[in-house]
C-alpha cells in the first residue's frame, strides 16, 4: 500500500481540485475514462467537426439557435452561479471583461447553465441573479435537461468551447492556466482562449485545440430512465 501512495495521492488531489479531462483522443493528450454522462456515440461533438444545431432559451424565454449565428466566431462558456471557480473568474478574473472585449472584435459569447433545475445553481432564478451580479451583457442559456451540455461533453465550470465561422469546433477546455488567478507551479498567466482566437485571426489552425479543464463538476440532472 505504501508503494501505491505516491501514485494515488496526485490523483486524489486532482479529484479534489475538480480537474477533469475530455476523452477526444484525436486531439487531447489527457485521456481519461469515458464520462458517466456521455451520450451515445455518434452524437458527441468532436473537435474539427461541424457542431450539430441546437436551440436553448435565454433568461427572457427567447430561443437562441446556434445555426442562426453561422458566419461568426462563437464562444460557449459553461457556468455555474454556485461554483467558486466561476464566481472568481467573473468577479476578479478574466471573465469580468473578456466577453465584452471580444464582442467589440466581432466574437459572439453565449453562457450555458446545464445544471439541473433541482440542483444548487441550476434554473433561471440562480442564473438571472448571477447575470445581474456579474453584469453580464451576453445571453445566458438554460439547459436544464443537460442535453446540450452532454452533447459537448462539458464537464466543468468555467469551461469554454470555440466555434469558428464555419460552425466547426476548434478549441475546447480551460479558459486559462490560472484558476483563482494563480498559475500552478508558477510562471506567466496564459489565456488559452485568446491564444486560440489569435491563431484564427492569423488564418492558421489553432495550435493547441484542447486543454485540460478545471473547475466544478457540472451538476447534471439525473437522466430519466425509459421503461
């Protein structure tokens, strides 16, 4: 058992930190076990592929359809009003101003709450309170069944997905390398999303299209069992 402790301890710490990874093996070097909430094969959004259309309602009940945004670069940010990682990013970190700054550069930003309505942080009321507290000027979309979140294999908050003008998913994962404003192990803060957008602006493929995500686990509603 003592021989196993050096191997088990980093895994336990990672679980406590909320570090999760995607299992898109073609792009992501961090390969983990399949997500327990993964939807059937063939319906999962894949890097480098066109994103299937979806429709979600915003906080005013207006329906937002992804295909209507074709021709724009679109960022999807998964958020949780109760998640300390999300709160810090919006109150003190990069997300205080990033969506507004990117909008001035023609990038559209959509926030998505995929927590079940019965879960802490889920539902319209919690999302509306967070949007007001954080001064969000972009739509917050509600995904109470988790269908869209599972389609993207979204696992943590905050986590970002970048879709290019063609409707192709070109980046997925962490916003940056500095949860709570601190770089693990030291070093300079890096905004991975900004790097990906910079690659697109230069007319080249995203150099690193997948990064290990961090944050709180998304509190999906329990799927309804079919009898």
